[in-house]
C-alpha cells in the first residue's frame, strides 16, 4: 500500500527565506547571513541531515520497544560533505552531499549484540536513510505559469 506525503513550499519576502507547509505545520528554511540569508532558519541541506537523524532516532525507539530494549538515551550526530564548487553552481561539480557520516550514541543496559542488531534494523528500516541510500524516482508532475 502506497502512502503519499505532501508539502507545499513558497518563497518569503526576506532574503532567501522559504516556508514549507506540512498540512498546517510550518517551517522556515533560510541560509546563513554569510550566504545571503537572514540566518533565521536552517538550510535545506542541513534539514536533510537532521531529517535523517530524526528518522533514525524515531525508528530506533520504535524497534527498541519491540525488541524490549530500554533506551535511556539515543542520539545521532551527522555530518555531510558538499562540494563548494557545486554551491557556486559550477559546471561538472557534484551536486548534493558526496558523503554523509553518522554516529549513534546509545545509553542502555542491553547487551552490545542486541544494540548492534537494533542499529542494523534502524539502518534497514529508516525511510529517510533508505531514500538517500537508494535511487528514488523524481517526477515533475507539472508546471504552472501565472501572469
């Protein structure tokens, strides 16, 4: 069964600010002042990293509950590499992250083997991680031009 998730995004008046609306939940994206933004929101690429970490964390708690692992603490640190020439829109430069690294921090009384199995399952079932790991078909569904 396919579940469809929707969001709408529009440019705001200030600098590079963009507002995303997820069925009434709104989020502001921006760039740092150094990059021509107002610094009032994270960049889309930073949100992409955070989305993966949030998804891994939520997936971990869901699976841990099923595995009867009590997690005292669970967090993820992520970092991604962007080619600076791609940010300047130079021809031939790799677009997007060239590598994403993540480190899990887990506090639990569970045995190491059980925690390692939990992490393998998180990596297998986290939808955001899987979207980044595997090719996803992107389809432009239209273009509306108004005057």
